[in-house]
């Protein structure tokens, strides 16, 4: 089966994985608003990265990426090699994605030189990771080896996990491009195992992205070595991160199609092809994945002589490849379509397409070139051109023989490299052990010297012991005094807590006893003498029972709120409160329970009377003051509520009340057996909590409760 993922395409896949960060929008920052130079570099680098990711869906993002990299170089300081290396990297990537490999190579090398100036091993690694496949693309083997050696020297001397992850992956790609599949597999697996634990636990999308892409690359390697089962295993290992990016998800779907067609499982391949079509709303954003998927299915059907099934996929892949104008995709489509036309007996059309594909195939790999020669020979034979068919067949045989020799040679070279690599790893491990032994010896020698020094120093220490004992005694005395002070403070707090508890129990025992007893009496009458009440009396009885129960509930709520206010760490919920709204709510609730219908509550508080306070505390204060006004009123009267300055005034006619006694109850913390003990206690404590003041005043027969809220609107 023809392998659709060529070396040229692998280069693209490698560069797609270079240090991908979190997603961002492609919006240029205003550098004039960023004063610090390091912050400017970071902001512009983030902008360049957002252009590379293209999450904003720009059509010309690669051109913008190249321009942004060049703009960064214009203002980057000459003594900032790290910043200049970053911008050279983005300028190189912009050129590379535009298939301008010569320019991309130039800027990648500039990035490498700046990184070497700054001794930045991370950026040196990034540059070499990019340059290895670019130099392969340009067929400059000497430069490939030079970059590989630089990268290898970094990896041999670093313990930085990120550098090892990217470096091992780049070396795996290097050996895969050289068809040293065994060695490449070792490096890929090393990189993947370094990443896996972190990928499962981190929230960094880049880590998950890199892990998934490298598993996909490992699956391609297994396909090159005819191990589709291992290829599927690697893809399933990456599948849990398919949602981190559309690039990852769609690439894995396409790879599943390739692996299943290679293994002969066409049903599964078709399933993943349909999933890919559903996932990609715009095929032009992921043409490589879709074309590769369609052509791999077409190859499967061609291998099984199912030409009618192959035709739709050949046509679909060819159409999309033509729309992209990408030389690699056009070549792949031409080669597969040429094979289809040859096997379908359309020899002229097949020859025309294969003639176009031959130069590209020769450039990419001997394997592809040999396959194209074979189909060209068959097409010429089908047309009746025996001489041309023989010529192409001879070229195919020569190419195939050369390829087989190269494979044998590469296999031996791969085994030798694999052996040398393992030997090098073992040698490094051995040197590591020797270094640890030397370190232990040095530590032992240092320990011996230290013991001698300690022995000499012990004499001096003994002479200082008495002095330190005296100092320690003083310090302990100070600590003891501090502990006593802390204990006194705790006792004070405990006494306050006990006092609060006693006050709460006193309030509960007095103020809840009467209403609860009233409820019990009403329930007892209802239970023991139900026949004495007619329907009207029963309704009145039920109404009284309801009112008594609600009074107990309100009393309990007030008690709970008051008790919360006594807690040491209780925090108020302060906000802008419309006083008129709170007042109206309490008036409505109280009006329903007034014993006399001719007692009215009239509010003259303006709607724009607003204060910063706790609404719940204010509600309880207002409710108790209104109930106090009802309790001390002279029967049928009007309770008037108004606002004056920062104060809320609640007035009613009450000639018999003792104002001095009410103010005294507000000013003292003790609760007597008076009827207003609970209400005024709660009012006083809650008013103190919200920074307000309550007092009573009387003019002639009018009693006025004043709630001074203080503060501004």
C-alpha cells in the first residue's frame, strides 16, 4: 500500500509542534502604552504566536506573522539576543509556512546565532529543532548534521526537562527522515515518556498538544515499518487529548484513517473519515488531513480492485488539492488519480497526470518515484507503447534495486547507530555513577574536616554555654509573660462569650416563654374542647394561633440575627439600601397583624433616601421600633414614619410612656423583665453593629423613636 505521508509532509508536521503556547487572539498590542522594554518584547512575542496559531481565522496570517517578526526585529535592542532570537524565529516560521524554504532557513540560522550569543539553550534547541527538517527539505545534508550535532551536545549536557523533550523528539524526527526507524523509535518513545505524566496532570495546552502530536509522529513511524497495530496503539494513546486543538483532533482522525486502511479495516477507516468530515466545517483550513484521508481510502479500494468505490474519494481528494494549490497535495492527488486512470483503462489521461507527478516524486523520495514509474510503465503498456513501457519499467527496476540496497544499507546503519546510542547511554550512566562516587568521596573528606573543626569549636562553645543558658532563661521568662498576657486575653474573651450566652438565655427564657405558653394554651383548648367552638369561633381561634406562631417565629429570627451580631468574626453585608423599600416591607408585614384596624402606619420617607448599611439588620431594627410604637400607642392613632437629614423618625401619640426609662433601657446592656427588654436590646446591639444610634424623644403627647443612620447617600 502506498504511504501517503512523505518526507516533505513530515517537515510541516515537525514545525507545527515547536513550542506551542496557550491560545490567544491575533490582535496587535499598542506598544506605546507599554513602558518597560521586557514587557514590550513579551507582548509582541505573544502577538506573533497568536498569528501562528491563527485562532482568529485570518486568511493571510502567515504573511502577517512574517511581517510581525520583522517589525519586532526593527525595534529589538542589539544587546537583547533572546528577544531578537524570538523574532527571527517568527520571521522564519512566516516564510516557512509560505513555502519559502530558503528565506526560512536564513532566519532560523539568525535565530540560532542570537541564541548562541545569549547562551540560551532553550532557544538554541528550538532553532536546531526547526533547522534539521528545513535543511533536509533543502537537501543540505552537511547542515543537517551540523544542527544535529549542536542539538546532541545540548542534550548531553542538560537536565532541563523541556529541552530534553523537544530535543529527543527532534532527534527522533532526524533519524526517521534518514529512515533509521529503530533509532528514531527510541528517541520518540523517550520524548513521549518524558511528556506523558506532565501531560496528564498539567493545565498547559501546549504540553498536551505536543504529547498528542508526538504520538501521531510515532504512529507514522510504525506505519513506515509495517506495524499498523502499534500505529493504532500510539494514536489511541494520544486520543485523550484530541480536544485540546482542532489541529490535533483532525490530524488524529486522518491518521486513524491511514492506520486502519493499512491494516485492512476499511469499516473503521470510513468511520473516522466521516468523523473528520463532520469535524471540519471549512476543508481549506485542514486540506492535508482531508486529502490524505480520502486518498488513503482510495488506495485501499484500488488495492482491492473496487474502482467504483475508489472514484468518489479520488475525485474529492483531487478537487481539494487543486483548490489549495499546494504542490505536495497536488502531487499526491495526481499520483493516485493517475494510478486509478491506468487501472480503469484511461491510459492517455493517466500518462498525462503521471508525467506531471514524476518530477515531484523524484524530488521527494525514491519510493514514490519508483511507484510512479511503475504506474507509468503500466499505462504505456496499456496504450500499446511497448518501447516506452519497457523504458519506464527498466527505470522502475533500477530505482527499486537502488532503493532496496539503500534500505539494506540504512538497516545496518540504523542497527549500528542504535547500538552506539545505547552504548553511549550506558557510558553516560556509568560516568554518572562514577561522578556520584567522586561526590561521595569529596563529601566524606569534607565531613572529616568538618568533624575536626567542630572538635576545636566545641571548646569555645562550652565556654559560651553558661552565657546562652542565662540568655535562654531571660527569653523563657519573656515568653512566659507573653503567654500569661495571651491567657488573660483569652479569659477576657471567654468572660465576654459567657456574658453573651447568659444574656441570650435570659432573653430566650423571658421573651419566648410567654408567646410559646400562649400557643400551648391555644392548642390545648383546641385539643380538649373542640366542641365548644362554632365555625366562627374556630376561625378566630386559628387566626390567634397563627398570629402567635408568627410572633414566635419573628422573635426567633430576631434572636438569631442578634446572636450572629455578637459573634467575634461576624461580617456585615454592607450595600446601598433604599430605606423606603425596607420600611414599606416591614409596614406591610406589621399591618396584617395589628390588633386594631384603626391603627394606621403612614410612611413619608422619600424614595431617594439611600444609605450604606446592612439590609437585614436594618429590617429588624425598623420592625422592633414599629412594634414598640404600636405597643406604647394610645389606641386608635396614626404611626408616622418620616426622614429628617440622616435620621429615620417613627412618631405616634403616646402620653403615658416614660421616655427616660426607654432611653435608659437602650443605654444599658442589662435586660429586665419589662415588656420591651428583647426588642430594645436587639435594637441597641444591631444599631451599634451598623454604626447607627437609636434614642427616644417626646413632645407633648407625641413619642418619637429616632434612628440616626449617619453617613452619606
